[in-house]
């Protein structure tokens, strides 16, 4: 083990000890040792053991640990600290602008254990509520995390959407535009994507020279029919090459394996002419099937629905007529309720459901009972001013550890509707999670179950739940299930929407907005919902103002029964 590796171990140990809030004198000792060892002109491995303790910066404790590393190749105390620190917390050391002491606050006080969770908290304006984190620091953290994530291997659909137009335009610039078509996971509107895929109707010998620029992308793989590049931003670009039939290439590279296998089994004799250059609509015409949009090409079931001419007319972004689930500056949002309502009006929306955090969410400036009364009075005044637009009184009520709600039923009764969500103690067994969720769903004042599993895509797995039992319980209690439209949540997962619809459970595509631009996230919720076969009629946020008021009135009658 050379000096650099030894110094790195001491440096990491010092940082982890700081993160755990351990003795600052010991922490500094290892930090100084790392600095001094890295600057030594000779290698410690070549130094007689008895002379190690005479080197500046290496005392008894440090010297013994140096010998341990030289003899065993590892440092036990460092391994102990690594094992008791969540991997996501250690990864935060890669984010410029947040040192170990700030990471200690993020982990121990904010209960955040991954970079994705941290970015989400920043976007919800939560860091500024803690000592040492001002608005400038929060913005710097956001920028540093985004820069770091650009160099990772997986991307959210929303992140990919930002870079897609540039890559698409570039490919259509260096190749004839008619030879370039996007395909694969992006075309299928997958929630997360690790490769951006294109069909290029050219062969490898013609394609490769076009990428020989001053800063060429790295060629990772090559076969007779594919090229895989890694771009400077870390994104992988896969090109399907050498094809003579664009319809066939697009079709075969778009659908999931399950879909393609089922289609081949259903239509084994379907032929493709070699001179066809159409998009893959022609394939469905030949099969005498209605066109199956790319985002539905996931399962075998969709083929049977197409055969029966029972493909639904799917929800579109323009079908959403309201903003449900939004946070104002009364809790952890950035804007006033009036500003949020004005933005809705500008966008042609009919109503706003304001749903700030409940009192248990102290980190988010949750509302006390007194502040609820003040907010309701303010909303009443605002509704007089904004009529016919309407702001509904709601709350995102924390589901407490035992499944009870954060307020008494008498307080919950003062809201027009209640969104029940889990925000704390997320590390649960399925049994624990189910007890909490079912008890909350059965509360007569719960209107919507918020972000069912608490997942953050690419950052945090959701707590385990029995989806069918949750949906069944929502059906029995007339509770709507949220599809949280934030690109990092998209929770409920689209794969369970069909079962919810079978049980006559409404879905509500909600942005969980903490700022005005958060309204834009509705689009990503709609794209995910399309994959699950959602129609506008079954989406609560697509209800007109009149329909929404009738829905709430009907629920009040049901509760009395």
C-alpha cells in the first residue's frame, strides 16, 4: 500500500468521524496525518517500522494504524465506520460545497440518506430551515448535485427530455434527417433511462467517421448492427445501424421483450418488405390492429386489447384542469397562495387545492391548528377576490408511526379534502407499512392517499407494500390514489393503475408543487399515467370545478353514512 492510499484512508476516516459527530480532536489528528503522509518524499512501506513513529505527524495512534494498513491492506476502524454509514451519505462527500459537518446535519437532523433525497429536499426549499443552510447554500448544493448526477449512468425521463432535443438535432445534422428516429426506452416513456437509443439507416463504416470531432465520444461497444457511445455528460447513446427496413427496426427496438415475444407469437407469418421506409404504423396495419402507441408496448395483454379494439382513449396533458397537492410559503413552498392561484388562472386551470404540510413535519414548517384557522380565513377572502376560480382548503396530513393522523378528526373535518402521506420512519417492513397505510385509508376524512410507497427514483426504494390490498382498501373506503407527478416520485407506479381502474378507484395526477414551475411536472405524471392506461374520466385532477365540487359533496354524504 503506497502513501497515497494510506493518506486517502486517513482522510476518509476523518470525514466519516466528522459525519458521525465524533471527537473533533481525533478527527483533526487523522486529517493532519493524511495531509502529512501525502507530502512525504519517501514511501512508508519502505521505511523501517521503528522509524515510522519519528516522522512528523505520525504519533502512536496513527503509527499503529499505518502498520495495520501495511500488514493487512486495510484499516479496521475505517471499515467499521463505512459499515455503519449509509452508502448514500458517504456518496454526499462527492458533492462540492457540503463538507462532513453539513452532511452530519443532513443525515442526523434532516434524516436524508441519499443524494437524490437531498436534491428533492432542496427543490422543496427545506434546507433553508436548518442552521448553516441559507438560500445561496441551497442553490449551490442543487447545482453541485445536478453536475454530479450528469456523470452517472442512469437518468430520469425528465432529465433525458432536457438533452434529447440537442442530441436529436445533432444526429439529424450529421446524417440525413429522414434516416434518424428515436427508439427504445425514451420512445416508450420509461420512468428512468440508461441509454438514449436511435435507429440510423446507415452502416457503421459511414457512421463512425461522423463522430471524429475535436472531442469525440467514447466508443464502448460495436457490433455489425449497433454502436454504443458514451457522451461527455455521461449519457450512453446507442445507435441501431445497417438496417434496410425502418419500420421493422423501429418496431423491434421499441417494444419490451415481453411485448415483442407476444407479438411474434400472435403474428408469426407477418412479413416485412425490404424496401419499406415507413414508421412502424405500417406493421400494425399489416396485422390489422389499431396502432399501439410506443408507451403501451410493455406487456402481452395490450395486444389482446388491441385485437378486441378496446384500447382506451388515454389522458393527455391538456386534460388536467386543476392543481391538486401543492405547497405554499405557509409551509415549505416558495410562493404565496395568491401567486399560486394566479399562475393557475394564467394556465387556464379552474381550481387549486392548497395542501401544506401538517404539524408533525416540523422540518417543513408544518401548520399548527391555530395556523390552519388563519390559513382558512385567508383562503375564504382570496376566493371572494378570485371568483369564479376557487382555492380548496386541504392539508398533506402526516400518517404517524402507528397509522393515526397528525390531527384529530375534528380538525380534519374543517378541510375540503385531506391528502394522507407518510414522511417519517420510512424504513419499514411490509407488515408495518401496511398497518400504517390501511389505518390512514380507513380514516373517514382521508380523501387521497399521497405517494403510496415514498419512493424517489434512482435515489430511494419505496417501503414495501401489498399494492393489491392497498388498492382494495382504497376502493372500500372511496379513497383516491395519487400519482405524484414529481419526476423523482411518479408514485403510484404505472404498473398498478390498471388494477386500480378495475376496482373503480380514481387516480389523481398531482405535481406536489413547491414553486410555480412545479406545475410543469403534471406532464410527467400524465406520461407515466398513459403507460398505465389512464383516461381523463378516471383522473381526479381532470374533473371540472363543478364535477370536483360534486365529488367532494358526495364523499361527505358517504362519510355520514
